[in-house]
C-alpha cells in the first residue's frame, strides 16, 4: 500500500523494504478512511471461470456509531442495466478474497454523477435492513448497560444513607453526579447518526 502511494507521489521507494507495520507512515495510512475517488478512472476486473455479468461491485460502510460494533461493510453488485443482484455482492467478494481466484485487471473511464446517484439509491435501499438491525442492537445494548449501572447505583444509594451525616451527604452527592453522568451517556447512546459511504467501486467485466 505504501509503495503504491509513494510511487503515485513520485517519491523514492528505496527504504520500503525496511519499514515495519508499526512505522509512523504505515499507521497513518491504516487509519485513513477509505473513500472512492469519484474523479479518477475505475478499476476494471474480469474473474476467470466465474459466471458473472457486466456491472459494478461496491463496498459500502454503514455506521451508526464510532464503535466497531456499530459498523458494517456491505458488498453490493448492480449490473450494467442498474438492476441490483441481492446475492451476487457477497459471492463476488468471496471470490475477491480467495487467493486462488484468477483475475484480469485494467482500468476504465469513471461513471457520471447521475450514475453514482443511481448506484447510491439502490445500495441504500438494499442496506436498510442492516441499518435497522444495527439500530435495534445499539438501542438494546445501550438500555442493558444503563440498567446495569442504575441497579448498582441504587444499591450504593441504599448503603449511602447509613453513617455520619456529613459523610452521608458527601456520598449521596457523589452518587447523584454519577447518576447524571449515566443518564447523559444513555441519552447520547440513544441518538442514532447513520453514515453511508462508498469505500470502493469496481467495474466487473463478464
């Protein structure tokens, strides 16, 4: 990855072999969000000995939170007539990840903004069920976490009424602050901010 990037920037590649996974440059690239370049040429791929039709393979990242549990990578295939093939995306992605697959790779002109919008609309409709699943899961986990902390807080509140007056007041005030913090965290966790971004678009040749 770094070699490709440095070559694109017309930089010296002599030290590439001496760079490890913990190198600052490597870490920077690994943390970079992947987004499809909507101006450059597309990668065009043909898969040998695989029944397929002309079209577009996309990887979309759907996220509803910053946590990894709130994110999904969704492979989607749409043919050249802009018909979505629900099962094809995962099948093609499995072929891409199979080291024994035979492929031909070239480049092809990019698509128009109107075509991008068509692909996005089809993909969003397809990803809706996944969004609902992620949303319900987050709401459930958020509620369970809140219930657990609130239960523990009630037990501590009951114990807080025992003891010397000034110490008791201090304990109860501290517990009140903790309760407010838990309620604020619960409220934040209940808010859903979905994000749907195109990571990769590949032209597939039959």
